[in-house]
């Protein structure tokens, strides 16, 4: 059930039996020579919709631009400042909490969002308590990246081994190839497995990783791999959602 494709009476009826909602969050940033700029947002969105269907959960609008300042030397990348992203998340949650939602599972597609998302949750808790005190609703927020489960981790290791890397990975590119088969891209990758190291700002990132990849070989990506990864992510996250909303 998608919030944007629902009517207000349908949402009102939903809230009589469930206080949970899923919010996809990702990023709009470069993903190497053959990875789509929307990878992080679109993976999170499509997997969240799959989880919603499997768990009978409402899925809210995707936060499609995240904290990607370190990718800004690559054309097409967009970013929010961490402080802006905190405010966006706070406003999403407090608006929905006003209607009676209390359990917010953010399905994340971009590792660079996590610290900011968790900071936003504490802003929400502080604001609700300051405004309502002991009568504040028992809002709980959790963020889980779609690959944070044994199923996806095991498949990534089986399919790609040490070539998975940490950015523009064959796992995420494979999922996009499965979801968007009309937009599969090919590009030379030299070297096949990109270098890996720490980095600082956007200029340092571009200097160390000139084609945008970190430690990965997305040339190994295949749509059939993407389907297996997608199915594993949906199954694992549906269980995590059910456990989350069922917590005492």
C-alpha cells in the first residue's frame, strides 16, 4: 500500500490496525561509469515497496536526495547538507506522527545517510518530548540499509567475493539492472577492481577514485543476480519490519 496512491479514508482505516510505516531513503549521486545516478534512491524505493507488499505495510514517499557532499565532483550528483536532511526527516516523521503513526522504519540505500538519519531521530524524540512531555506519542524510528542482513551479505560474498567493494558495488548495480532492464549501461572499467582507501572532501575523493568506484568491480553485475539480491532483501526486511512494529 503506497501512501501517495491512497486516499485519506484508506489511511484512516489503515491506522485502526497498524501504526507502522516504511520510508525509503537514498541518494542521487554518481555510481561509477556503469551505475545509474539514482541507484541508492531507486533501490531503496523498490525494495521498500516489495517489503510493504510482503508485510502489509504502508510505504511513504521516498527521500531521494541524501547526504552526498563527498560525490559532488561528479556531474549529476545532488546533495543535502546534513542539517537540511535532519530537518526533512524531522518534518516527515512529525507530520505523520500527528496523524497517529508511531513506528517508522527507514529503508536506506546510501551508507552516507546513516549518521545524519540517526541524529534526526534524536531531534524528533527531543522535539516531541519538549512539546508534549510525558503525553508525547511513543514514536520509534529505525533505519536499516537494504543490504544489512545475512541473506544479501551471503549472496554478495558468493557472487562477487572481494570485488564487492564499498561504492558502485556489483550488488547494487545488479539490483538496478533487474529493476530497470531498459537502462543497463556498459562502460570500460580500468582497473576492473577499483582501488580502496580513506578519503576526505569531494576533491580528495575524485583524486583517489577518478571513475567514482571504491574497491568494486560492477562489471560483474547481472540482472539475474539482482533478482536474487532483491528477493533476499525483501524477505529479510519484511521480517525486520514485523518484529519492529510488534515490539512491546
